[in-house]
């Protein structure tokens, strides 16, 4: 019986100019040679793959370290900027308190501030899992800081809007209050209150303030308003009535000349007419009345400044 590896031979032949060379292999030798070739080739491929993988890993690691360094540096810059914004927000809060005091408004309660700027808990999984844990944590902290500052800014914007509305309301209200003398100079004659009438000597309540000035003295609107009267009538003679709004109105009597007409809008300090001696009057002067929701007021309580041209 023949050995199984001796049943068949393999011949490799090479022809050259110098002759013919042959190599004889039996089946066993072919199998061994093939196996050795496969092993060597596999080892080569494995080694090559391992070296390539290590090279790519090292390259990736270098890139990651470089990117991590850049990210860390940018995070540090952002942190510094947020700290600067935080300092500025503290200054804004202090100014907010001061402005509220000036505007006569209460400060924002600290509990309301905390409620307005409180945020959610730290969630380190809010960003990509591919990021390094330290970077992920830093980004989460920065996100919370940005959210907190955003809430603080929104709270301050709401506060300043309230202050602005209050100031605008006050400005509108103040502009309607008669707060300047209607004429410059002059002598304060018959004042607000009971007096003996200079014509019939009967004791009556005098609802205004008489200011003795020469005829032709300019008269100025003591506040913003609309002209409701500008004509001659009985005891007042030539007179003007201004409706200022917010319950205020003023009357100017015994004028010599008008500079306004019915329905005209005027501003505080606008020229509205000139003093005279018309109507029930014994000498040139201005009779000046202030009414608040129809009730007469003492004009001396409203002489805050002199009239201006």
C-alpha cells in the first residue's frame, strides 16, 4: 500500500537561456509550504494592521489632546467672560435698587430674585457622550451659568420696564400739575381765602390769587393742557381757562389780550395772553385760580418755579 502523500508529485519548471530547472514537490511538501506561506502572510498582515492601528490611534490621540486643549482654553475664556458679566449684573442690580428708590418704587424682594433666577440641577449627560467627562461637566456648568444670567437679565429688563412705565406715568402726571407762576414778578395782592370785596366791601371767599402787575405783562401756561375758554365774560372780563387733565384746571382773568384760542394745546411756559384791567377789576392785575376736580386750591401751594419765556 502506498503512502497517501506519495501518490502525486508536483513539478515547478523554469526555463532560461542556460537551461531548464525543475523543482519536485510531493503533496505533503506542497501542503506544508502553503501552510507556511499562509502563516507568514497572516503574521505580516497582523503585524502591519497592528502597526497601522497604533499609528492611527496615536494620531487620533494627538488630535484629541490638541482639541481638548483648545476646548479647555475656550472654556476658560468663556468662564472669565461670564464672571465679568456676573460682576456687571451685580452693578446693574445695585443701580436698579437706586433707580427704584428715586422713582418711589419698592425694591425687588430677594426671594423673588432667587425665584426668578433659579435654574435646573446639573445634568452632565446633557451633552454628547463622546466628550471627555471633564469637558462635559464644564459645559454643563457653563450652561447653567448662562441660563442663570439669562434669567437675571430678563428679570432686570422687566424691572426697568416697570420703572420706565412708572417714570413715564409720573412725567405725564407732573406735566399736568400747575407748577410755575403764570407771570414774572409782581406783587401778591388779595390771596386765597375770605376777604372783603374791594368793590362792594362784602366779605366773600376769594378762590384765587391776585398778582398786581402792569397791563401787558406776559402770562404763561403753568402746565400742559388744552384751552377750554378764551373770551370775555362778566366779572372775569377777558379770561382763559386751561384744562390740564388729571383733575387740574386753571383760570386767568382780567386780561388785555389773548394769544391762544379755544381747543389749542399748550405746553408749560407757553405764552397765552397779557394782563389787563377788564371785567370786575379796580386796577391792572392778574386773577389766577387753580382747581383740582372742581375744588379751588391755594395757588401759592403750586408756585414751585418762576415762569420762563
